[in-house]
C-alpha cells in the first residue's frame, strides 16, 4: 500500500534501508491465503540468524524450579503435540505511516502473517520441572545476540506465569507442517498467540522461572509506549484490532496505487485482534465518509485472522478504500492513530487509493 496523501517517507537513512532489506513484510495480495506460505510470512530479525546444530542443541530449563532439565528436540517431540493457526504482527507495523516518522524498521502495513504452528504447550514442558510457587515470570532467552540501546545482550523476553501456563503459549518446532526455517527460529521458538511479535522469542536456548520481574532491555526499555518527551508508558502486549484489504485490480509499479474496472468488484480481506475474536468488519469506499458492514467468513481460529468480503459497485473516478475491525471485547480500530515515540501499535485504518476506469 502506498503511503496516504500527506505522508512523507523522505529522509530514510541507509541504516533503515539495511533493516528493510533483511526484514520483509507480507505482499498484501498474499492476504488471499488463509494460511500464509512460510516464505511470504513477515519477518523481523533483531540481530543475526544464529547457526544451530540440531544434534548438539539443548533447551535449558532452570531458575525457580524443583528439577532443572536439559531437553533435546527429540525430547520435546515426544510430548503431546498441538497445531494451531496464529496471526503474528510486528509491534511496529504501521510505524512509517506516522508523522513525524519514528526512526526504526520502516514498516508500512505489511508486517503480518498467519501460520500453522506445531509444537508442545509450554505448560507441558514446565510441569515436570516443577515451577516454584513464588515464581512470577518465565524468561525466554534466544541464541541471537547483538547490541541495542548501547547494551550487548541475547534477545530475551518474559511472560507472567499465568500467560506462560495458558493455552496460548506453545514451543513451536514446525511451521505449516515443516521444520522451522532458520529465519523463523529453528529449531525451537516461542509462540504466544495474541501477542505482538516481540514476545515470540526465536532460537530458544533457555527458559528460566523468575521470582522477580525481568528488567532486561527488551522488557523494560525496548517495547513500551513512549511519549514525545521520552517518558516510558505502558508495555506493548497484545495485538490491537486491524483489518487489511487484498489490493483490488492491478497496481501502478512505482506508487502501488490500484486500477480497477468499473462495475461489481468483490473486495476481500483479513481482520484480527489479540484480545478477542473479530466480530465485525466495516468497509468504506469514500475515504471514511460512510461505512457498511462486510460479510465475515467462518473463523479460522481464536487467535487467527478472519476473512471478510464486501460487494462494491465501483463507479468511474478516484476512490479511497478503507476497512476497520471490531473484536468481541469491544475494541474498535481507530480512524486516526495517536503518536508515540517508537511507533508501536499503530492500527489506524488503511487508506488505499483506487482509480476506477
């Protein structure tokens, strides 16, 4: 999707271009797939993709547990397996559409994908270890290392114990029926359904039960909603509702603006939320002046996007298409987004310029 009128992406630095070259989004025409092919699923890799020898790899369980353990991939595969479709979205999706533009990975709206993740529930792995009653968080440590905020670190994030022991937390070793690709966390990654992508720690090396909240960079500094003065606010957690449209017609090469033939045009798209299932999608073909309900497809899963469709009688002229989602918890996708320093959780409605000929 091209940036809407009034939005400028000028001044993107070489550093941002390097990030954009290694972290790719979903081509929006691939929204037509209920399950995203692995090669089209969005990617954000904070540091480098580590080289992992599966035969030598172990997952270390420790901290506030009665029985520390060192598990191989075969040990994990021997446990009861679960497969579930989960929509993942980067917390910075939509960052480049904000003004002024926060400086980081310059996402437009394509940082999303839905895979079928296979693995074991985290609680089934933790149960034999015996998590202590005074544990408050579970820490996940990846094999990827780098420097961020002036701090050399392994990528680490934690979850409250209640989230870690719930249905949404899975240690995944397969994506879409095949072993995890290297870029998606081979040999093992956390999938915590409903949460933004920063929580889904890849290339897992260790899981540690903590008796005090984790205060590492990615938790205490990296993923919070900062105001313009740099004051940290609420942490980024679950995905806010969003809807995107499969781009209709054909694109102009440079601008990606759409050309559509006059007449009946079926608009299709996907909508999702990490808080509750999607229960309504509305579509506007006049830049948000009016809205009409779309028809919803049957649910793909509680934590996966939901398909929708809308019959548009496309009249000749210029139009701006938008869609907006409402979830069962009452969260409604906003028409305008409030700004924050790092550009997180920007779920304002899309605006797709279309010329009907």
